[in-house]
C-alpha cells in the first residue's frame, strides 16, 4: 500500500516494523528514522555520498531525474561563505534515498530496544570554572569591544558507551519517542562510523511551494522539579535577558530572510515551544523565494541561536574561544524532497531543515552531547554555566542516559491526555502578546512596495561592512522606492559609489578607530570620499561613527554596550523608538547641536545619535531592526535629507 509521507514524497507502508528495524540493526546499512508528526515514523534507506559543497548535494541522478536526499551539514560548511571555523573535516554527508517507508509510531516504539545503556567516564570537556572564565572573556573582550551583540560558546558532555553503539542509538531514539514532546523532529541518522540521535525543537529553514519559513527560538526555561507552572513561567517571560536574546536572534534571521526572499520576511508570534523538560520562546518568519533550496541553505548558514550575531564575526569569535571543532553541532539535517508539480523556474525540491541541537552523537565508542549558552551583555557567568548543565541534562534525561524528573513524569501521567498548553493561559498569552508592542510594525505587516514610495526612480548602493543588517536596510530602501544594490566593503569601487544617487555606508563589528583593520580603513575611505565630493550619503552605526570622527567628533567606548537595546531618542526634533547595537559612540559636549557643517542630535550626556549636513545624514541606531518601531519613518527622513538637503516630516 502506498502512502504519502509528511514530506510529500511517495512512501511505502509496512504494518509490522520489527523485521525492517531488525534488518537495519544487523545489516550495517545507512539509514535514518524521522518522527515529524505524532503518529508515524519514517524510515529512509539508501546510499551514502559525501560531497564538498552544498551545490553538489545530488538532487538529480545521471538522467536528470529528481531524487530525495537527506543531508547532514556540518558546522565547517560555513567556509562556503568565507567564515572562520575549526576545520575538523566532518563530511557533508548525503543519504541518497531509494526507499522511504512510513510506519505507525506506536508499533515502532514497541519494536525498538529498551534496555538501559551504561555510561562511564562521564563529564564536561571544559570545567565549570574554565567555562565561566570564557564567558567573562567574551563579554569583556568581544561584546565589550564591539565585536557583536551575542555569541554562543559551547562545551561538550562526553561519556564512554558500553555495548553496541547502534543498539544504544535505537534505545535512545525509543526513549525520545516515549518521553520527549514538542520536538520539531525526533530523529536517528546512522551512517558509517557515526550515529546522531536527537529531538530538535527548531526548524532552521523550510522552503515549501516557494514559501520560506524560519523559526528563531531563544530563551531557555528549564522546568523546575514537578513541572512548569504559570507562575514560574511568568517569571521567566519577564526576564530582560531572555526577551532581548529572542529579539536579537529574530533580527539576525530577518537579515537572512531579506537576503533570500523577494518580500523580506514577515514576523508572526511570539509563541511558546513547550517540550517535556524545557520551554523556549519563538517567532515564525515567512517570505517568498524562487531560489534553489541549496542556495537558501547556503545563505542561511547557520542559525544565530547557535552561533551569534553578526554572523560572520560570530564565527570568528567562536573560533577564538571554543577549544575544539563543532562537528555537526549547530549545523542542520536537511531533507530535500522532489516537488510533484512545477511551474517555469520553480525550484525542483522542497527543503525541511531542523537545527542539529538537543542531539547526542556516537562515534568510536564515545557519546558526545554538545550544548551552548547565548552570551549577551547581561550574562552572568555562573548562570550560563547552569544553562549548559540544564541543556545537557535535558538531552541526557530525555534519552534515559541519566535519571529523569520522576515527579514531572508522575504529574504528566496524572494529567489529561491533552493537557492545556501553558501558552493558552490568559496571563501567559498576555505576556507574550505584550512583546510585540515594542516591535517595528514594518516587519509585522506585509512588505510590498509602499503606496506612496517617495524615492521612486532613485538608485542606492549599500556597502556591507560584514553585518547583514544591510540586507534588511536594502529591503526597506526598496520599500521606499529606491533601486538598491549591495556591495561588500572589499569589493566596492569608487566607480560603484559614483554611479548611484545615494550611498548607504553600512554597519559592522569592531572598533571604528582600529587603523590596523583593512575593513575599517576601507569604510573610512568610502565615507570620506563620498562626503568630500558632496554626494548624497547615509551612514549607519559603525559608519556613523566613522563619519563623526571625520567631522572631528571624538569616539569612545560606552560604559555599558548597547547591544540589542531599545531607546527613545530625539532625532532632529522628533522622538523615535530605535534599536541600538553599539559598543562605541561619538560624543560631544552636553548641549552641543552643531559641529562645523554638521547638525548634531545627542542625548543630555553628549552621546551622538544622528548627524546631518550638506548631502549627508547618519544614525547610530539600526533603523532596520525589529526594535526600531519608528525605523522606517526615520529612515525616510534621513534619506530625504541626504538626497534633497533637508528632512521630511
């Protein structure tokens, strides 16, 4: 009997899974088990093909016919985007599927092994004190010096595993099916010499029928003994750190959506992701794209929830502070499924790609459970240590490798078959909904061209200084009517900047005073040449600081970094709620409103929020951020000044 699998591909049905599972266990064939809904488990078998690049994932056979492929994408694949990493040689491993069988979940659970798997020599590879020291260093030397807003630094829980590794993996897969709830995928992927088994809560990117979806999840609430309650969850939802952490990762994934989707990305949420022992907060982002799914995957490597932001510098910071390669941790497992109906220029495959987190890896007789904490300016070192313990315990408890929370399990067994989700509680729902009052309406609503686009017919070049906020800026500028192109700092030429009506010098990480940085020097050149020629210029964040220094305004580090901070500031006579991601600021004497040819908008202490003068304007905040409620209007005002020499109210 033929069934349609959750992926949309044709799949055969077997009423008795035991013979098939026994054959997989004894015949040493590569395979994958996927639980993507409440009632079934999909069994994928085929041949393994390792490739170097995402573009080489073999979606067609020699005759050009589409094939279904499951790919394990390691973290080292960020090299395709020119990002740094510890290169461990982990392969981009593809299971080219020749059989796709759908089995009843209950029957699969009954057929899987259930004996306890013994561990020995268990513990973290980095001590608690050493990890706390890493946290302190990252806050002081990376966030504190403007290298980014947040960074995810991991440590590994490791242990020896007794007995057959595949039996252990199948046992743990059964435990996840029995005890974990709320996972996006529960899976086991067994390939030569390597087993991955996990319950990922997060879809990194899905492309289906031309619609791209991303699902940023952040904030981790570890359920107390006996389970979560409205009161304990309310305290978690009121945490400034957890709220800002989620907003920052949404901003980072909106950068990706703006790069791959013609209509940017629209936000819905926030929602709760309720799992058995952990609860997370999440948003959903959607947009339309006709890109090949392999290109979508490349442009979205990898989730900021497991790397940081801005993405490129986060990879550099990870390389500086993590002591070993990541393997597949924070990569993705990606299922490419042939589409049944295609129009001209449609992609040939849909994509479903969860993040490889909450996953245990078995290799050479050792278990490895990588876990990371998101480090932000508010981070407490020992709080982040505790978070890694909680995440590791969540995985180990879910797979039955350590003692589970028996009180919570007893409460679960006494609860109704379908307990009321905490998100449905009116108090919790109100707390979640209140978060959107802080966010920019632009990203919550459809984002087609504006009805009254003020700059139709004008052209703009956005210079990217290694922060893909520029993709969001470009999307907003297009909404205002501009024809926009983005160029990297190390590829943009003077001829490029002369050929457009407006140059937007973008944001980026680092110290704007650092003359040893080729990137910083080049951004100084772009800003200075455009301004001295009297040609329209808008400078954002890092480039605003560079413009200020060129005008003779000194720069200095802030006492406390403004990474993911929302402030209401006066921008030339109008209050604007703006999101800030800066560690440095230009500063004038309190009360200063003019420096040479530049009009200055600054706070009472002299921190400069914006500048404008002949054919130029600048802003310290990120008008494109979801934290900038008044961002689009302020962007229009500053562009109008730069292009026309005056503001627009």
